């Protein structure tokens, strides 16, 4: 059932963020050693689709154990498609994934909710890693929180575009969900969540630049190949025209511009961002894509969610 539209600005700033969060960046264009590690070629950081997810799995455990404060993680991947578990069960999913791999598009099955999404340098992933509060955890509140932060990031430089953002399921989009963010009916963002025993993260992919239609066509072709004509199968019927990049929809046109808006949005909420390098200097805590525990987590995710 399609959800009712949620006007993100009109409904106000949902939820509260911690007064301080640690900032980890792996976006290629971000300053700082941690960002450069994830952005350059060579090694697992540039090649393995599961490394960013494994990194967050380890980092989330450390947040839950109190070894590191709450975290904001901004990251991108040079080119790939992250599949949902149900996608990997389609009759010819393995063959369809191989077709993408032959085109230089990496593939992996991710452990957070949702369906297939393309990831590339024009898609910025925004993750909030938070300790579990006492009492019941309502994931809708967390979705609204991240939707508000993203909308405020757009509003930092493009208030007219931000005023048009609605949260609702966009029928025909890839990875559809109740908290798709769209402008003029074209989706530019999807939100998912994963919980651990003592912490959790809420994650959004934000299409900032490039062609939304081209990304939609990429996912449409994957499903066409993976379903092998199975009309009765349960998978998203993607219509490429339902996808848009913020740059196409009157919003920020580059990753750097959007991530600067994220920082401004958090500052406006009273949240101080501590760069990961400074956390290491102060406490000795460090976590990198290349750390053995991250590589081991990626191996375990690959085995657990193998197609």
C-alpha cells in the first residue's frame, strides 16, 4: 500500500541528534586521511562493494560498546550495484550480476533492508550510527530524522528545491519505500535501517549528480535479466523516468556541495562534528577500510548473504 506524502519541511525537524558525533568520510573528494583511503583506487576500499557495509557493521558494534561516540559516515563507491536479499533469489540473479561485473560494475548483496540500488561517485551515502536508547525503538522516527537532515542539507543552498521534497513511496522507482524522498514525483533518495544488539544505523543513498534515468535503466535491465520473464515474481518494476538526481531537480550539483550542506544541517541542530583523525589523536581509536576486522566482517557478510 502506498504511503501518504510526508512534507518534510512542513512537519518540522524530526527527532534529536547527539551534541557530538564523529565524522568518517570515504567520498573521494573529502579532505582528511580517512576520506582519501576510501576514495582512491587499489585494495578492497575501491573494489569490494561490501567493504563500506562491513566498515559500518564494525563501527556500529563499537558505538554500541561505548568505544566510539555516535557517528556520521559519508561515503561513495566508484561504481556498483548493491542488491537486496530478495533480489539475489531471482531465478537468473547470478547471471544478471555477472553481466554487470563484465561491464566493470561491481555487485554485492547487502544486509540492510531494501532492493537493488546503483552506487557511484555521484551517489552519496549518509549513515547515522547511534546507540540504542532505553525503551522501544521506532524506526519511523529515525527515518523522519534522516529525511529531515537531508532536506535541511538541500535547503542550505537550495531552499526552493527543499520546499518541494516529499517523503512517500515512489511507485516505479528502484528500492521503493515509504520514506523515499522525491521532488516533483522523481525519487532522489531512499532510506533503510539495520539494528544490532546495542546500536543501530539508519542509512540513506542520495543521488546528487549524473542521470537518474540512466541509473533507473541500469536497475531495470538487471531485473529484466534476473527475473527471466517471470511476470509473477515479486520484484520492483522500475520505470527509469521516476528517478532523478538532485542536480536535475534544482538542488546541489556536486558531492562536495551536498556534503557541505550535511555539515551545515548538523551544525544548525547543535551537533558538533569531530573528524575521525582528531578522535584518533584524542583517544587512540582508529578504524579503516583496510583494517583486518573490517575485511573479516566483509568476508562474513559475503558468506551469510551469498547468492
